[in-house]
């Protein structure tokens, strides 16, 4: 097992990782920017090193500073968390070259799955369904031919985008040429690669993902699905496990598909295989995330497994027990951000003057905030994740309402707590009638009126 892990991240996920390290008897090193000197992860870690200025480029993305901090403190492994350098193959390679274990998959796997067109090919070769579509498009003529073959509407996606960035919907041949040219130019500008591919557009799909953790011996554990359909501008606002739409048959099929992909690429570490699921329960692989994700706690609640511990143990070369993971009850995660939902979710960072955190049976809060803490303006607006568990979805919803109404965050800032309380009263949410369009098209307009 590792002796000392450096956490190359901040906020709630740094706190989350430090907690598991302590339970595993692993010493921790926090890194922080000058804007984060009063952050909770700095207090909770055994050691902390200031690595640069407030802007991510100066600190949490500053590879030489992070590696120096690891060398000075004698860390033998680096946990990247999510965001920042977590899916950066160059960083993983440098960690290895400097004699530190990067807690995640190999750089080669990150390169492969970071290319969404290559990831599609992997899925096809592994025998997993993908959305009807193409490989990398060579020129506009080929693109137009592919569009006609697939049939409109189609989506043009950036091969090096992902998470919804760099996507363009084409509904007819009239607009195809212009949109393909702009999509390629935008991809080049945003991701440094103009490579795009085309997929048939699936209308109002659900976004359902399977959590996996794989060890270094080819054992792949699956932990069931998460329902992540409720998103706003490709940002998830609430996640649940299990999905109210997934029955045992579909769960088995999705889990087998995720396992096939992980096995095919000899995956190592924690990862998430994303699927689109249509109203007829057809499912299609779209992407794989090669990191631990924000929403992992809903899976932890229903499986009673510490995913960060599994991830660290797999990285340390331990064997995983792949006997079936049983699911118990229902969990919901609410992302509490400092945004004003009445003003188009405008960020409102400020000082926390008063804080009362909910508790009680079936309630978990993952957060780095405390009374007197000032939220820096340089990072994302996530303040806390409230995760609730119930024997049934109905019970989890009731518990969510109770916990949200206990949650008090005051100061010169707004939070999304009132938004979540309203969301829980929405009839479509209560029915579990979720898809990737319902929040923006139906629920949010209703909240405004
Ligand atoms: C799609 C799609 C419909 N058809 N692909 C957006 C995020 C990225 N991971 C994939 N995304 C989508 N891909 C095809 N062929 C619709 C979406 C999509 C979406 C997916 C998940 C969650 C929210 C979404 C919101 C809009 C569109």
C-alpha cells in the first residue's frame, strides 16, 4: 500500500480523498493555491504545500510545481481527483517518470478514450452497441455523404471534446455544409484538433452511466448505474442511483457492456462508461470517463462500498473481489452551488456567514465549506454535495426535502438549495420521467412562471 498520497486537487473532492486515505493509514499531502490557503483540505491533510497563484494555470494545472511538491514531501502516489489534471495523459506519464504512481489508468488508455471517435471503435470491437455514426470525418464531402446515409437529424461531435462541448445539431441537408465547417473550426479552436465525427441524433435520451473499478489483474468490478439525465448546459444538477427507468434486465445488459469495454482495453482504476438510453430501452455507448466522478457518492450509498478506497487499492496493486455487488435502496445527490437560479444560474461567490449542515439517518454531506470561509472566485461554484438515501425512491425524496430544508448557508451569496426544493415538487421528477432535455425545456421554464 502507498505510504503517502499527494492530492492534486482542491475543494470537496480533496477532502473526500483525504478522509479515505486516513482510514487506509495513508499519509496525505494537500497542495493549494494562494487563494485556497484557508481551505478545509489544507487543514485536514497531514502536510500542505502552496504551489502557486490563484489561477488554475498557476497552481492546480501547474505540473512542475505539483511534481516538486510530491518530491519534496516524499509522496509515492498522486490522486488527481476530478477536473484539473485528472484526464491529462501527459501528467500521468510525468508522475510515472518521476517514480510516483498516478492513481488512474495508463496514459495510453487516457489517450485512447480521450479520443471519442476511437472510443466508439473500441466499443464496436468489444461488441457494445454505439449510436449509428462515423469515424473521423476527412472532408466536407465525406461528411455530407455520411449525413445522408445516417439520415437527419445528426450530431457533429468533436473527437477531443466530450461532455457536450463542441457538439452541433444538423436537422437538414440545407444547413449541413455550413454547420460542419463551423463545427470543425470550433473544435480546432477549442481543443487544438479539428477532428469531428457524426452520430445519428437520439431524441430526448436518458443519460445513464455505469461505474467500474478494475484492478491490475484484469478483474473488472461494476457497481450498477447512475441516472444523470437532469442537466443544465451539460452540467449535472442532480444524480440518482439506481435509475428509476432501469430494470434488472437493462442493468445487467448495461453492466455487461461496460465490463466488456473495460476488459477490452485492459482498463485499470475507477472509470465510468456513459450510455444514452432511448424510450424503448435501446442503449448506446457514447463516452468513457477515466476518472472518479463528482456523483460517485450515490453509488457508494446503494452499494455500501467506498469507491475511493477501491480506486486506491487497485492502484496500489491489490486484487479486487469481483463477486456481485448488491444494490440496496435509493440515493439522490443534490449539487449545491453558489449560483442564483432566478438569475440564469449566475455565480455568486461570497463569504459564508452562517452555516448549518443537515444530518440524521441516510444523510451525507461532502463539502469543504465552513462558517467564516470565503469562496474564491477562481474555481467552480460547487459548495457541497448533499446525498440522501432511502429504502425507496419516495423515501429518498422525502429525506431530501427534509435535509434540504435543514441546510442553511447564509452570507452575501445565493445557493441552489431553493431550486432543489422546487425540483423535488415537480410532477415529472416525482414520476421519474427524466430525460436530458426535460430540465431546460419543461422544469426550469415552469419554475420561472
Ligand atoms: C448525444 C445526444 C443525442 N444523440 N448523442 C451531450 C453530452 C455528451 N456526453 C453527449 N451528449 C449528447 N449526445 C447523440 N447521438 C444528446 C446528448 C445530450 C445530452 C447527453 C447527456 C446529458 C445531457 C445532454 C443534453 C443535451 C444533449
